[in-house]
C-alpha cells in the first residue's frame, strides 16, 4: 500500500508492504533510523514516536494505519545541528548512557510536557512508565526534565564522576 | 505470521460487511496493542486485517444517554482515563483505565479491543462486569446486546460470531453507587495483573445493597461471583462480615499457576482485595470525592 505521512514537517509518499510496522516503515522505508526497535512487543517503549500528537509504540502500529498521519521522531528534535533544550538537558545531566532508550524517552517527555509543563517528580515517573532505561536508573532523566521545566533552581547536580 | 493485507474501514458498518464477505480469515484491528503482539510472538492472527483505528464519531465517544453511560468500542483507555463522566459514574473502570498498560498503550488500546481480546486478565473487564455493563454487538445481520459477564467463554474466547464486533458498551448509572478496582501486579505500572477485582455497591439505611463483585485473572474468564455478592447484599458492614467475605472470595477463585503467579497466592489475594475494596467503600463514604481509591493506589 502507498503510505502518505508527514514526518517532522516533511511529506513522504512511499509504497510499503501491508504487513510492515510503522517502525519498519520509518527505519527501512524512510531511512529514519533514530527510532529503535527493542522488544518489538510494546513493552520497552524504545520505538516510541508521536503520531497525531500522541505517543505510540511504533512497533504495534501497522504502516497502513499510519497513512495520513502527522508523525514526530527524534530526527525532528535538533534543528540545523543545534540540540533542542531537552536534548541539551539530557546531555548536561548525563541522562544518556548507552543511548538506546533516549530517542523514545525524548519523544515521550516532549509529548508529556505539552500538556503538563510543570510536572511533579511522580508525574514525570508516570509519564515515562512505558519507556525502559536499563542504564541510568531514571534519576538523571528526571533531573533533565526538571532542568527544561525550570524546576531545578538552587539544586545541585548529582555527582556523576 | 503476517497479515497478507490490511483494509481500512471507514465505518463499523463497512467493517462488518468485510467480515461477512471474507469469513473467518478476516479480523478487526483497532489499537493493535494485542494483535501486533500476537503477531510478533508467531501466534495465529487473521489473514486480512480490517483496520478500524481511523474511524471517528460515535464509535469513539463516551456519552450519557438517559440513565446509562455509553462508551463507543473505539474509545481509547486514554479517553476513559480522562473521562469525568466515567470517574463519576463507574470509578472502578476509571481507575482500571488509568493504570492499564503504559501511556503509549493507553493512547492506542480501545475498550472494544480489551473485550474482544478476552484475556482473563483484561483490566477493564471486572469493572464492566461489576458495573452491570452490556455489550452492544454489530454484524451485517443486525445488532444484539449481551451482558458483558456472559460474553466470555474461555481465555481469548467470546461468544461473538466471526463476523460480529463490539460496537459499544453501556452501563446503568446507579445513583449513590460506589465502585472500585484493585489489582495485584509485580510492577506499579505497565504490567499484567496477577489478579484483579472490582466491586460496586450502595449503602441504604446502613445496609449494603446493589452489590456486584467481579474477579480477574483467577479463572478462564473474568468471573462474576454471585455467592460473594449474596453474602454482602443486605448486610451491615462489620468485621465478621469482612472475614466471611474474604474466605468466600478466596474460595470462588478457580486460579491456575502460571508465569505470573501461583494458584494459591491468587486465591489468597482474592480474599484480601475484595475485603480491601469493601473497606475502601466504607472509608470513601466519609470522603465522598471518590478520589481516595485512585490516590491510594498511585501512592
């Protein structure tokens, strides 16, 4: 089937087999390999993207189901080589170790902050409940979120030496 | 297994026409949060996927219609978890919708899908059964209604015909009724229940009434437990009642041992959780905002 999508503001039209997932379509069809496949079964969240404003596991969406939708992926985050504030905060707070969960983590947080710009720690934890990180223990990710929401004034950065 | 083709239906009426034409080789897909997982695990899936995920309108709506609340089959868990109407009229379902899956899963998973998937552990099912919900079914032959408690015939099995789908679910609005949902799982979120329970009741002149109790993940189907209900109905709340109810709820379980839990633990938890629900009901009568249950579980 011919799939028409707008990804990060750019329109794409491409043929893809009906049984392809949206994840495979993004990676192999459009060459946007920033979105990762982890478990492939909606558990780990590594394939999270934003589709029509809502985060979804792109491994659970069939490519034909995404026809006509507006999609945001990690490739849309940095503009002209300039990291987004969220990416900069991840960098500063060491919220990236192996980096495999990071693109999806950024997308989940991006969608979440649109509706909740000043979240509590518990709300941040709930917002990333569907994104597994096996490196950081999440604390650095939460710090990074608080950095972009301006909720870390006067707080020391954790020692990461 | 892969679907060989995906057809996008513009309406549920169109979807059931395709189901009737294609026969049992076709099946509907909405959020895909169960079907795509089955596919990934190599389990049998329909050959032709009739995609109903992009249908808009009443099929997604949650509305009050006279003395009932009607939830379209394509209403997502996200929508139910944000519905003030559901929170006020069937808090058990509201609570289940809020803890089911993850943010990403709730954004896609639909109530109709949770019913059609017929997992004994489906988190929306005990609340629907406790809430006396009816499933409104649609096929090319017409419409029929079945109480949700009568819908399930085994794990993953329902009495729906191959060309039939859930169009909507509705439940009566019972004035003064309380309902609550609890589940036992290893993780606080994004987990499959080891067991779950929902209770609905009213308090009339100090006596418990209109009691309905349903258990999840402790039998081949989500289980209504009339023996436990009869024990509570018409009684005054006290410690002796709690003890008896706990024992009866444990005995009602027909649990198995599997990767998530043991039969014995599940049966024990049935007693614990039903007792906890009854206690919460009495406590919430002193905190009528109805929020205590949710906050407590999230805490």
